C-alpha cells in the first residue's frame, strides 16, 4: 500500500441533474362527473389540491378497461400492442389479448430504475397473467419483474377492502389488523400507510436518489366498502336520483369552465332505467348504494391527501412531479341493476332487486351496505351519471363516458399553477414519453438486452405552461370487446359494439342457439363526430358525411392492424364465445399439504363448477371444530368444516342462495378419510350440483346445490386448507373466522372426474341456459 496511489473512482450518476421525484396516482372506476374538483358532488380535496396548485386536463383518455389502461399507462404503448386487449383474467391466445405484456415494451419503472431512480408500486396491479399469480410464480411478470424494486398490493382486478389477498414483492402476506391510525382495517388506508412508510425509509436511506411511485387504489372499483361514518356524510344527497344528479353536474361543469359553454348534455340510453321508473320500494336501496360509493370515493381521495402531506413534510413538494389520474376508465355500470354481490353479473346469474333486498335484510338491512358482509355495487344509472356529460360508461370504447378521465398535474419547480383546463386530445399512452422528456431521458432502444417497440404515445410537456399549446396527438384508436373508435385531427368515428355493459345477460344476437358466433362487426353501425364543434358526441354526422366516415373507418383498420388488434372483438372470445377456454390450471389432479393456504382462485381447482372428488386425510380430535378447506369468500364460495364434531358443507351462491349439507352424527376420532364428491345433476352453465359427503367410505350426507357459479366465486380470494384466512365463506363460523381446524390434516387430494377428453366436451353438452336463483 505504501507504494500504491489511492485514487477513488469518480461517482457516476446517470440521473439528470435535479431530476424530480415522480408520483402517478390512479383511482379505479371513476368518471369525470364525480369529483367536486370538476363539478361533481363527491368531495375530493386532494384532487382539488393538485389541480389548484398545478394544472388539469379535460380531454385526457383511457382505454375503457382496467388492465389495458394500466399497461398502456406504464409502457407508453397501445394496449393491443402489449397484448393487453382484455383484462388479465379473460385473456386468450389472440396476439393482442394474451395478457402477457412483452419485455420489448419495457415499463417506465424498469427504465427509471436503470437510470438511478428508486421505484415502488402500491395497490392494484392487474397486469400479471392470472394463471401466474400463485406463490409459485413465475415472477417475471409480477411488478418486481417489470422494474419495481418494491411492491405492496394485490395482483387481481379487485379486492375486498377489509379482507384482501395481498402480496409484498413476491411474498403472500396477511394484512395488518388496523390501518390509518384507526382500530379497524381498510385497504385504501393500508396502501397509504405503506407508501408513506416507504417514502420515509427512502428519505432516511437514499435521500440523494429521486423516486418513482405508482399508487393505484382498489377504490372505487367494486366492491364498494367503507366504514359507515364516511357513508353517512352523503345521507340524503342523492335522493332525487341519477337523472337529476346528471343535470346538476352538467350545469356546474359549465359554470366552472371545465367544459365549453356549447357542450350538450347527452341523453340517457333507452336500455337504461330512468330514476322515475324505479319502484318506490327499491329507491332507499338504490340511494344507499350511491351514498356508499360516494363515501368510499371521498375516503380514497383522503388517503391520497395523506401521501401529499408526507411529500410536503419531507420538503420535497417543489421538485416532485405528481400526476393524479382520476380513473382508469369511466364509471362502472357492472353493478347493472344494483347488487349486494357484484360477481352475480359477471357469472351471468339473473336475480331481481327484490331478491337482493330480501337477502340484505337478513344481513342487517341498508346499514350492512359497505360492510364486510356484502360486496355491493351501485345501479348502472349512477355510473352513467358519474360519467356526465358523456354517453355510456366503462367498457364502452366508442363513447367518452368510457374513456374520458380528468387528470391533474403538479410540479411547482417547473409548472406554474393555472386554472385553465388543458383541452389537447391526449391518451394514457402519452404519459411515459412525457416523463422521459421532462426528466431528460432518451428512451432506450434496448432494455435488458431486448430491442424495444416504438412508442405510440407522444410527449405533452409543451402543454405544462401553455394551455393553448399545439396539439401533439393526431391519431388514436380505441377498442374494448368490439366497442371501438378512432380519433384523427379533431374528428371521431365509432361504433358501440355488441355488448351493453348495463344490460344483464349475454349480448343478444351474438350467439346462435348452438353457441355459434352470429355477430358480424362489418355490419355494426358507425357514428361520426366533429369534436371541434361537438364536445360530447351529440351530433352524429355519419349520414351527412359518408366519405369522411369511410376514411375514418379505413384509418381505424390500419391502426388496429398495426397494433395486432385483430380479430375485432377478440376480447369477447372467453367471456362470451368460449367460456370453456377461460384461464384455468392445466391439471386435473392435485395433492396439497394440510397447511396450504392462500392459493388464488384462478390458480386453484374449480371445486364449485367442475365434477370432482376431494379427499381429506385428517386426525379428528374429540372436540373437533374448524375449517377443513374453503374456496372463495362470504360473497360467494364453498367450504367443508366441522362444527362441534359434525361434518358440514356449504355452497354459497353469492349470498343469494346458501346450500347446507350436514351429517347427522359426529365424526369418529382418530385417523379419518373424508370425501366430498361433486357431480352435475344437469350439465349446463350454472347447472345444479349433487354433493355427497363420505366418511371412511360410508355416505353420511347428500344434497343438491340448485344453481352453481359457472365462472368463479371471487376475483381475489383463495383456497385455504385447515383455515379460512380471507373473507369467511359461511355464516356458521363468520364470527369465529378464520376458524382454524383444531385437529391435524395430513393431506388433501383433489381429482376431477371423467377423462380430459370428456372434460373438454362439457361445453358441447350444455344448453346455454343459466337459471334464475329461484
């Protein structure tokens, strides 16, 4: 060392000087007519804070659906280009719909991480292939595989706000018992708590590095759940219904200057109920559903406010660029006629509002709405009102009620506060190119050795300090499940598509009596609008300008082909045309250890809609109690459990129908073999199931489930063995949850009945009719 010269290598930084922290906030399933920031009637002080201290955009667009918007937002590419033409759970093998988002379109977190940013994501992800969401991975397409150094949230499209299935990085974790400084737990608060803790750690351990945070709430997607004190803030606020709400918001939006004075309020669709047509006996239920949603939505904005407080407390407000995106699509009409169990609609099971109110009365009446006991979602009329002043709702890519979402941006160091809304036509895929532009990063041509796809988005940084900046987005196509449109230089052409989100059941005219596809997109009627004169798509010019419409349709075809979108309506393949090809494990037999827990339903055996035998080898104590296995949640699922020594089985059809099958005598003690055999009584979607319980080879009970769940019980709950860790399936042990079994389970074996070939033929044996729960 005495003969050596110590010369430390200079510290190398790839981060441009004074690079800002970046926070993207994305709220779920909320339309432009909701926040009081922009004329709605839900209090959103955090959104107002960003807008008043920065700028806002009133012609910013999403894709009309969850996974596609999130993929486009984080990559800067169109959703079909990155194979996200449908939500992850309903992916298929068409190129643009596979649900596997390629590393050739690197997410912004990967690039920023390589440049020296710390990166973290919180909340709803919904961009991992559904079949890869178990603890076995693979993890390439989890957030940590896309450049996020830290992730805390849920991988699915929705979650219970009280009992979510959560992941930290690549580990399944249980939520804490409390959140937000309260004596109860709520997911929105937990996500804010964790983000604040991460920011504090970053400030302590790596203050010299800028950070990138993507915070995507589960709210206000269904289920709508929030403590009663938030709901009661809105008691009586919506008593006159969705039609009047829409009129008030429209007038306020104009008065605030958020929309032009010549904008027209679009009419209610003929297929949607008016408020006056709702029976008086049902109106208290419908009002309370909207009050719950409003409280839920204000509550999540309050959690954003807590994070803003932390940014300011740490002294980072000036050089933190915040993009607050109000909605990944328009308000959701998936609650259809209003529901206490939202997945009834996704499973295509018809019920009446009267039936739902009757069940709700057994759970505590209107006060139960918003609680853990229901997974309620409001009437589609409220979603339509929440997308004021535009036509349609989420899942309609043809109309701005599905795609036009407000955005507020704050960056005090570089953006001067300005109340003038920016009206340049923009798309969610423009965010990433804008970030690279303002940070000073040249988009890499190769990431991790993989050549990169071209960007579809363009930077809109020129609008930051010039509300009249020249428009940079000239062409943008839209498509979700056959609903489609094309923007080009002030014109918009579109066609609604075959599916009406707010109308229950399968789309009429799409399938024939034998399940054959009848819908021909070439025959869909198109509309044409001059957006420079028609803000809300009110004046259809298609009949007057056929040549212009033809040119726009041709442009759509070229853009759609360029982005691997064909076939048109490819996203309908699984949910409508071939539900038998939905994502499912490739196995027909499983052997589980007696302590296996938290296996996501999409990766678990389909115990509720496949013919199967479950064999449980267990040691039964004298005072046997507890869950042997449970799949799903209180909102829908099935469970096998022991209560005071008696073997019991419950099939919970979305709370609307609970089938209990119980043995007469207590289980013997010691080593016992328990079998549950499930077969279709009639093979059809949602057909009745015959269930037989056996103990040591002898039948001890049998019964029939009148209607089964054809698709799934839940989006985010799991299969647990020996306990019920999520939302408890059964009323019998609801107050005792997780009701862990007090004996020992050696193993659980599951086997589908019939040969693989017979299982593949099941669809051909169905008549396509889904029975009412009656």
